[in-house]
C-alpha cells in the first residue's frame, strides 16, 4: 500500500504519483468534493469541508495526503496536482504556513485551483494575512476562523452549477457574476450618493447576489475582493441590516474595514466598505433618505433575473443559453432562462444549460491561452502603468478567436473580441456557419447597447 512510483518531469516541475494508496483514497472520496486546510509545518488540520454524499475524511487520510506533499518537498520537487481516473487532487501552499488540499471528481482542475485561492482569500478576510503567515496558536486560529466557515461553505456549494435549490451565483474562476439592467442609469447616482453618506467610496448594488452596479471606487478593488464581498451577501441574506469586520486581501490585508450590508427590497442588497462611522443605528435613516424614491425602480430591476439580460436584447430561435465574460475585469453575465429544449424524453433544464456553458467556457479560455501554468486566469491589475499592462496582454496573446463544440443534443460556440468572450449554447440543428454569425451579432448588440453598462 505504501509503495510509491514517481514519474517526474523536470521541465514543468510537476510529477504524477501512480500510487495504490492514493487510488484507494480517491475511491473513498468519489462523488464528493473535499477541501482540507492544514498547518504546513506541523501538518495539523485546521478544518475539513466537503460537499457530496460521502462521509468526512478520517485524520489518517488527511495526514497521508499531506505526507505525500511533505515527501515531495524533501526531494526538492513541487507537488501541484495528480489526476486519477476522472478526478484530481491539488495541493497549494500559501506563505509556507497554510496548505490547502482539494480533492474532487466533479470539477475541472482549474475550478479547484481557483477555489483554493478563493478560500485562502476568505480566510484572510476574517483573520488578516499576518495571522495566517505567522499563526501564534493553532487552536486560537481555528476559533478565529469559525465566522469564515459559512462563506467557505457557500464557495464550495457554488461549484455545483446544477444546484437548483439556490439562486446565488455559480463559481467561475473567481469572477463576479453580473446582471445587466437598463435601470442602472438611475440607480448608479443613488448608489454614489448613499456611499458618500456612509463616508466611503466603495459601494455596490447586487440583485440575487449578482453585481448590478458599483461606485467608481468599487471598480478599483481587485476581482478577488469584489467576488468575496458579494458572496458575503448570500450569508444570512434575509437580514435587513448587518455589518462585519473584513480585511481586503490585496488593498488592506492587515487593517480591517467594515462591510455594511443593507437589504433594500427582498433579494436586492447594497454593500458598502467603510470605517467605524456611521453607527449601525444611524444607517437605517441614511438608507431611507437615499433610496426611498428608488424602490419602484429596484423592483423593476429585480425582474431582470433570471434572464439577466435586458428585454430589449432578443436572441434568435435556437439559442438556448448565453454566457458573456469580460476576462480583464473578471466578471460575467449568463442567462439561465432562454428557450427550453426537449430531446425525445430528455429535457434540458436551465441549470443544465448553464452547466454546459460553464464547462465549455472553461475549455474555451484554455484554447484562447487565458490560463497561466497554475490553471488560474491571467489577471490584469486595474492600477498599473501602460508598459506593465502591455506585457501582461502580450503573454496572453493568442491567434485563436473562435472555438466550438458539437454533440448529439447541443452545439456550443465561443467568440473572443478584445477582452470579451461570448459563449452561446445552440440547439444541435443549428449549423456552424449560422452559429458563428449569431454569436458575433449577439456580442456586437450587447457592446453597442447604450442603455446597459458592460
């Protein structure tokens, strides 16, 4: 059981483990996703999370998975991942203090790699980067991380894009899911006014957890920060008003801000990052003064879900789903409510439509050369000089601008224009030449629509 055979490739600094013990662990983990957090030096577990129908891992299995990583370090080898059957195991070390391990057979490797980064950033959000880099007491760290667990659970849950029990956004490489509303032209000034009354410049309005509009200051936050802050809304989303101390993983990883979340109407929230003032007891009056005359507009904007595109944008017959991504800003919008399709006795649900589009998108960005060697998106920072920006753009430059899939039940086509990628799910009867024309037209219609801000 403990005999290992290593196949090592010095070029990529990665090796594959052909190991009967890991195969046995994988069989135990099948049909589930497991996330493990350990102290890198001691190997002691910090927490273990799972989603699926399998029981939690025993300590011996956790220790064995960590032992494989520790053994590789002794051999001066960087262990990143191993693939077994249809599954993957990923190890990631952060600052030499925290190790995260992801095991799944439900998702692609780039999914789990991005999820581990999001989970570590979520840990920073609640306990600060310094505390994670140099934990003084492991038991105290475990206790301090408990408020973070609901957010981590939501992140893991969002990997299941076919989950129909929740309306909250699916996980897509740490990107923020948006909703396109013509009403934003009215709501954005109201948001700016409300945010300034709160003594801040960082504010965002979200509908069903999806980004609707943000202040100028909000757009300067990193995609990881915006993604996690909007995920906070889905925790106890029925509360009308709440605040939480948060560390921003890039802007302020060691000095806490205050995230104030207000429910304006059901499933419509505003989140503001501010200081200690104003007091929570004063926020209700500020909300009423800022938003009272916009409640009807908010109700209209809320009706854009689940189509997520304005009603003025009509899709041709044969289009079953659309996913539009802006990979520079790491945001996307997807429609889950287009034409239902029945094939014989097989009915494709809205969740199934999105799951197909999501999987196709993950393969498309690999075809377009938009993933780095760690299978995470090439991110272009917002605040940077032009020379740095051009060098990052050059590293992701690819001559591929279109890609497609064909199957018995459906077709998919993706078109890349500048920083936008438009992925469209079609009925199987739609020919390729027609798909290419429709996809390009859809993207041009969205980009040219002056009533929406994309």
